[in-house]
C-alpha cells in the first residue's frame, strides 16, 4: 500500500493515533490513492492507518473480494449494527484520528467526509481532526522522478506557448485564425510531444480573457486579428503514470505597440507575481516556515496598493500534482484561508490576474519547494509578447 510509511512518520510526530479514511461509492480521492483502484464499491468502507502497525480495512462482506491484494487486516460487516460495533472497536475510546474534514469547510479540497459520518465517528469515541497537513505530507510530495518529469513538461510548455504566438504571427492575413484554431494547433502539438491533459488549453481573445476559465468552442470562438489581446493558458503532463503537471499562462498583443491599458495591467500583475516570489525566497533565507495564505496576502496587497484589488478575483495559486489542481497547499487568502505550510517536495503555481470588462491579464509560473528553497521551474514572462504580422 502506498504512502503508509510517510503517513505514520507524520502521525507519530504530530501525536495522532491514526488516519481514518472513509469511502462510499468513490466519494474519497484519498481512499483510491492509498488502496489503489479496486473497482466498484457499493457499501461504506473504512481504511484505518494506525500510527504504528498494519493498516486495517473495514468493508462490507459484499465488497470484501475486491481487496484480495491489499496488505491490511481485513474485517467485514453485514448489518448496520455490525458496522457500528466494528467501527467502535477499530477506533477505540478517545483516539485522535485524522479524517478528510475541514473545520467550517475552509478547505473544500480536503472536506470529503459527510457530516453524518463525522457524527458517527465522534459518537463512537473518536476525536476527529483535519487530515489536511497529513494528506499533503503523505501523498503530495514529489519524488525525484516526478520533479524530472515536471521540469521536462515545463520546458515543453514554454516552447509551445512561444510556438503558438509565432503561429498566429505567421498566419495573420494569410489564413483564418481563431481561438479554436489556435487551441487545435496546440492540442496537435501536445500529441506530437507526448503530452496529456485533462482539458484545455485556454485560448482567449479580448473580452474572453476577462473570464479566467473560458475555453473556445465552435459557437463562441472569436477571430484573431490586428489589435487583439491574446491570453494563452497551457497545462499538461508527460504521458507517464508517475507524471505531475506543469501549468503556465502568457499574454501577447497582435500589433506593433502595446496600448497603455494592457501595459499597465501587465505591470501590476507582474509586480504581484514578483512580490510573491520575493516573499518565498526571503522566508527560506530566514529559515522560517510559511503558509499558503501569507503568499496570497502579499501579492494581493501589492495589487490593492495599485488601486486594482477588486479586479483580482481568485486565489494567487494552486498546488500541482498528478492532477493539475493538486491536493496540497494553495496560495490562498481570498477564496479560503489556507493555513497549510509549504513543505519541501511540493509544487505550486503563482498566477495573479486582473479582469476587466473588455480584457483580462494573468501571468502564471510554477514553483517547486525543495530543501534548498523555492525553484522557479518555468520561464517568467517579463514583458508582453508582440505578435507582428
């Protein structure tokens, strides 16, 4: 079973008795990560990782056959009463257990256990705490292979975003260029380079860039021409079972000289991005730990001092992993107040954005936090790309 050793190391250090992972009909992403893909489960199931010793599985007799290969003590139940009794024995009186729960639903990505199940566990004597930090430490830190795969795809994405702008430049006045056609160009290049992604990439022109997650479709795709503002957001990973994502956003202007409104917005976005980076480097140099919310706050205050706080409408950044939006710490003091500590082995984005009625600006880079401090793994856009004809 994956991650057990790291989870137990964390629990011993933090004084936890165990990690209780609950799943019902694939409600838990954590259960699948630890137990592996076991197929369809139709009844409630509990996996208990004690701070020391072998994991224990509590599963309905109907589903028990799905776990033949799992290295855990297996206990079955049939009736509701048997479930309560077996769970009570599993927990023991007064044990402090971590579950996928977030007080006040502060961290939605962690908050996977329903309220009734929390009530049940507490009624049986369990003291429930959030698994947010445990989950991050045990399952979200990159291996050396994952870091190499991330660096590889990061280089490819930066190359591709430049290719896409060059593709637009070469096609101006010669072929029909649209948001959708540029997206299809990028998807074809993804295939040629062996990259995979869950969606995207995002190609946005003018007013569509005011919607952070707009993606072109045949019905909505805008043409691209002289004087247009262009935003490209690309995320992908290598086609490898161990791969983790890279995620970047760049902006450009189709023409010879960038209008002032675009330049001004980009300068503020880049300043906020750089302020966040400066804080990360400073924290490492001072030898102090830093939480996700702190980084967001520094960048957001920079934007607010420039008088554009109301135009920065999302968190500063998200964690990266096997999913583009990973389950580790986010740089967020806006949508949530993320108190998870940025720890070695974690990757994340920094992507401040400003959104107006007729356009939006975002600059997105990736950072890996190692024992040696922050490493920026993607090229940092310093100025708006000009896309000449």
